[in-house]
C-alpha cells in the first residue's frame, strides 16, 4: 500500500464520516437548515436543469446571477423515471457535516486520513446491482435509460459529470479510480476525456499499445466523502496508490467493491448507478460528433471547453443500478467542482508546506475564483525576524507542489482567508505593487486557462504557459507594530440575542 504522508504531520484520531452513501448524505442534508431543496415540477435535463440550479446554488465561476446554495433534487425529469440530484458537494459546510470535520480545515482533515488508509473489501452482493440492464438487449439505449444532463444548449452532448472510473494496470495489477467527463455518443458508446498524466489514462495507454480493450466500471452516486477522497491528486496520491484505500481512511471503514456483471473489474457497491464496459483500443471519435457545436461543456474556469476532436470510446456492456436510482451530477464551473478540486489541493499544499516550513503556514484556501486550482491563499505566521522572507518561499513551495496553481496570495494570520473582503482589505492596506508583486514568467500551468496562450501574451511561447504571480499582502516584520487591527472587545452576543448564529 503506497501511502504518501508527511513526516511533520502528527498522527491524530482516525476520521469517522457521518454518512456511508449518497442516500444517507441526502437524509443528513434534510436535517440541516437551508442545505437541501427538492421539486416535483417537470424539468428538461437538456440545459434547463442546469439553468435552474445555476440560480439556486451553483456558485463557483458560473456567470452571475448565481450563489452557493442548497443541494437540489429534481424528482420529475422529463422523459425518465429517475431523479437527478445536483450540488451535494457544493458547500464546505455540507462537506464538513458529511466528514465530521471543521469546515475551515477540511484539507488538513483529509490529509490526516492518509495515516488511516484501509484496503477495500469485496462483497458478494451489492445495492448497485439490484437492477441489471444488459447492452446485448435490443431495447438497451443509454440515451433513454439514464437522464445525463447537458449544462448548456452548446454542449457536445449529454454528460455524466460525477463518473468514477475504476481500472487496473495490465502489467502491475495496481488499481486506480479517477473522475472523468463522459459524453454519451450512442446507444452503448460513451467518449471519455482523460487529461494527460491522469492515472487511468496512463493505464489505458498500456492496453491501447497492445491493442487490447481495457475493462472499466463507472460508479456514480457514491458517498460524498468517497468522492472527495477520489479527487486527491499527486503528490499526495502517486501512481500505484489506490484512492479507495484513502477513502476507507476518510470514512472510517473499508470501501466495499463488488464484481462487475459483464467485465473483469470491480464497482463501488453502494453506488446508485454503475456502467460497465471496455475502453476500446485505437478507436477515436470527435466529442461533438453528434452536434458539431465545437464545444464540450462548461469547464471550471467558467468558459465553455473546446470539443476534443479525438477521444477514446467506452463500449458499454451493462448498466446496473439500485432500485429507484438517483443520478448525481454537477454544474461544470460551479462550487461543486471547487470542492472536488480545491479541498484536496489544500490537503496536498498543507503536506508540502509543513514538510518545507514546519509551523509557518497556518492555513490554506483554494479560492472559488480559481475553480479550486488557480488561486491559493496562504495564511502565514511570522514568529520573529528570521521568518521575514519565508512567506515568499512558502509561495514557491506551493507552486512546486501544485503546478496548476497560477496565483498565490500571502496574508498574515489576522486575516480570514475564507473572507474575500478581508483578503482584499489586506491587499489594499498591506500591499504596494512595486514591492508586493512577484511575477514568475514562462511557467507551465493549466491548458484550460484561456489567457495562457501566445495570442494573449506573446512571451507565452506555448499554450498552457503562464506568468505565475505571488501577491505578498503580509506586513514586513519590522513594521508589525504599525499594522495592528483595531482591538474590539470580545463579547458573547448570545447574551443579547439568544438565537444569534453569526460569527
């Protein structure tokens, strides 16, 4: 079991999640004020569903008007007898409740779970196989069986956005689970986009080189805690580390797997829906072959992604589900993606920063404006004059640990990194561009940033190259006595307002 952990991270009590599957998560949300809504009004999964949730709770980098709101269950989806839920993970408060953790230290909480990883266990029967639909049945058709939504009218097609692929390395026997975007292309075909460097993609390349189909399962509607564990990326989860081991540590019990019905692979036993099949060798299709829109779907930076002209195909062999399954989805650039990408990033950064500068960085936030990937805010604690300058070293460590990060904002420990107004206050009163902006040009970042292109800046000699920037909004040690915030008296507001729930 290849678990990557920090030598400076103390081993604390084992995490224990409050929920074990999606249905328990929904029931928990129903007990929390303002965290869950449902509707039985008919909704079209083609663009209308996402259009509704955009205003109700999408948040993130979605075009305004939007907000971070409750999870929403659509009980009446046009043309289907399957409900769709969206936004389950679109709130740190909800995730903290699912995990049993402090919402401002979710990254650290998740990192601690690395110390308690548990191997998955195999079960003989599972809820995800209560209903079985074989692709060999002449009436089988993914397009009418499952209500895969489109986010916008320009999408390449219907997408499964919360799809957990599980595959096995044909040479080493090591397993991996990764979330990839899947576009329904035909009655039994789905295109799969695997960004360079993702572990499932690396495994598929071995099958493809040998001309062999890769057995695969796609689990959807799993525990929200398992979704978060699966979203952890290197360096915390190197190649060969099965994120389901980590998920077991985060939930407090081993993840249950069940043998697929039609392929030599295993699926997540408590999933709402499982798709079984093979990723075919050699065969490629254009992502928008059925629509020719030129677009894929909205990506986390807030723009429509370009349709990929050549993607591998999953040839579906079966779909298995729970009785009365719930399809889980997300709005592409919404806060849900920020949670899936950003909170694991926070965990990885905590690990790297604690290794390099023990005790110096107090907390990390992967800000929503960067989709959880591009913008990091580091809260530092300068203890004496020797720590002056280490704030910028911390930023360099963060860039090295997570190459997709584009902007790092440094603040002192009297600034709330989760309050953008407070961060901008620090940028206003503790920042002078001439000394406080540190550009690092010509660095590989992320291909989905549309400004990372030679057309935007001629010195970017290739697409995906950025000028990374450190914004140092910290007070120089020798000037600290001149930047003390006004010292208000700390009082118990509940003595005056018993129902008060604010800060």
